């Protein structure tokens, strides 16, 4: 058994969380030695009672390591551990780092230059627009956007980063074989192609209310900053913000209308000392002092937000040109654009979002679109 396989086996043992595992590693140093220890030895470690010591000493009777390895290989994922080069650097610093991360996609050195973006599942159009725009700008500037693939703000954050052709990481509260929410499967596939979907949970672990707050420590600890966009007073995003503070990370928040419950939590964070953010530049300027120097070809400034009458700084190509040509005749709905261009509905929708964030087009009520210059209107 190698070290990675030992980590996977330990991750399968019920009741053995990261804190107890850290205590064991302080004594035994290597995961293989934990699995080879006798129950009498294991019981001497702080937090390891007789029942857990017995489970660990007889782990081969309690877990099916071979089946888990087959599931990982069949899915096309791989596993990283704190001893691996691609393990997120800042996660090693937190109190309870995951011993295993199942990775769908790939992790890169540049993913250590990251900012987390979180918020409420139940959010307003204002919150969604802020999440898409700010995540687009963060990714465009070279930061990896980390979020939780949940409905609402998380989804918009991933979409914004993808639209900028940047890196984004989705951290799940379930196993890769039971991805939640299911309606985000297509989004997860795009993330895996342009970043990674990760989970500390065994492959077949179903989602649960216990898992999600716990996985948030990974979101909070991955980068050097956490941006909260639109969260109510009881939102899980506030739990994530508290975890970020415990990890020594800087917390940023986007202010919201004072009469909306969905902004009460973010406004409270600002009152309590979170740094107020009204544009990506606010966060990027601050993070420059926390992150190592950028390579010459990357920038830590937000992309410009051009006036409606100015051309986009990003040149349109491919599907974008097809859609722009169709819109040159005037305002059109998604269905009309699909009919004129021959693009699939999902591809047209994704491209339109990217074009909107690139300031090539403007979205109108009723799922109608027009060019930013208003041609044909």
C-alpha cells in the first residue's frame, strides 16, 4: 500500500475526521503506520476512543478500499493528499485540512492564487449580476475563483469565471458520484474542463446538511481572501466567512439594499469589519499585498468596464460572431437566436452570458438581447 492509498482508506473510516486524523499523524507521522498500528497503541492518542481504535486496527474488515479505488478510476478522477505537489498550498495551513481531495479536472500551481466567492442560494438579480461580473473580473485578472457549486451566487460565480476563460474550482458537499445539485452537472463538466471539481468525501457519499457547512472550510481556506455577495442573516455564507476569519483570511463583502433580507448578512459583515467591495479592483488592490508577485504576463487589475458606446476590449470570435450578426437586425429572444444561428439552446445561452460580461451585448427583460450599441433597435 502506498501513502495515497492509505489516505483513501483512512478517509473511508466513519467517525475519523480531519482533527482526529491530525492527532494520529502527530504520533505516527505516516498514514500507513496508522493503519498498521494495534488498537492498544491507537487508544493512547488524544481523541481516539476504544471503538474508533478498534475500527482503525481492523480497517480491512470495515472498508472496501479496492472498490473505492475502482470507483475513482472509473470516474476518471484522481486523488491528491497533503504530501502531493498539487495539493492546495493554503489548505495545509488550516487547523483541519482534508487528508484526501478527489479531483475531477486538474489542479495547477496558479490555483494557489485564489479568491473564494460565496453567497446565498436564494438571491436577487442584483446578487447574481454582482457575482458574475466580479468573478469574471477576478478570473480575468489571473485569480482562480473558488466556490461551492450551489444554486444562486455560487453558480453565478463559476459562470463568471468560465466566461472570462479563467480558472475556477468547485468544492462539493458530496462525493463525485453523487454530485449536487444535479441541475449543475453540465456546469460541473465545464468547470472540470477549465479547472477542477473537488470533494473530500468518498465517491458515493450522498449530499447531507452536515456535509455542506463542513466543506465550507475548504472554500474558506483555499485562497487568501473570501468575497461574500448577498447573504441573509442565517445564510451558510456567514458560516464560511467566520471560518475564513479563523483561518486568518481577509473577508470582503458587497453591500446591498438595506430593505432586502438577502443583503442583511453582508451588510452586517461590513459593520463588523469586512472590507467593502464595489468593484473587483477593491479586492485586487488589497490582495496584491497578500499574494506573491505575478508573472509578467498576468495582471492584478480588473478589466475595464467600458461605456455602452465603446467597443469591447475582447475581440468576438466563433459563436459570438454568429450571435452578433443575428443581433445586428435588432432585439431578439434566445429562441429566435437559436433559430437564426443554428446553435443549440445551451450553447447559445452560455455564449450570450459570456458576451454580456464582455460588454458585447445587453440583456433585456423577457430574455431578449441586443448589441451594446443598440444596432437595429
